[in-house]
C-alpha cells in the first residue's frame, strides 16, 4: 500500500463471514473513519461502493488488481436494493388467502 495515497487492491474480510474484494481506500464520513471498497463493473454487473466501519473488519489482504477482480467476480457483491414492506405484506396476504401460488421463495421480496 502506498502510505501517501492509502489505497490498494484487496480482499476485505468482515465479521459474519462476509468478504468483498475491490479497490480499498480510507474515507471520512461525519466524525468517523471508514474503509471504502470500490468494486468496478464486472461483466453486466454494475460497479458499487460500500463503506465499512473499521471495527467490522476481520482482515485485509492486499492483492494485485487482477486477483481482486477475479475475487470480486467470484464473490458476486450486489448493491443494496429497495425493500418494499407494502409489497411484501401484499404477497404474504395473497399466499395466506390461497389466491396466489407460492413462488418457492421463502424470503422477503427485495426487488
């Protein structure tokens, strides 16, 4: 890591067995210091940026750009999608009334 720029390509391991790979840098938001991970566009998947509190990080492993991009592709990070509580409640009502078939997805509808 260049100590002046404080940026690097890396695998970031987070508590909760989560991992993300991309371009890592420092960010200041409000009064706190965060780690910023930029995952570039990979194929059809749009680029995304995530910020993490340093206390949620288990480890950071510096890697070269090619390795980080391969890891990002394999880890398949996804951007946050909108959750509609109204849409989910409507789906649950339809299922409980028998007016709609179960789509086989037991989780909430995030998109």
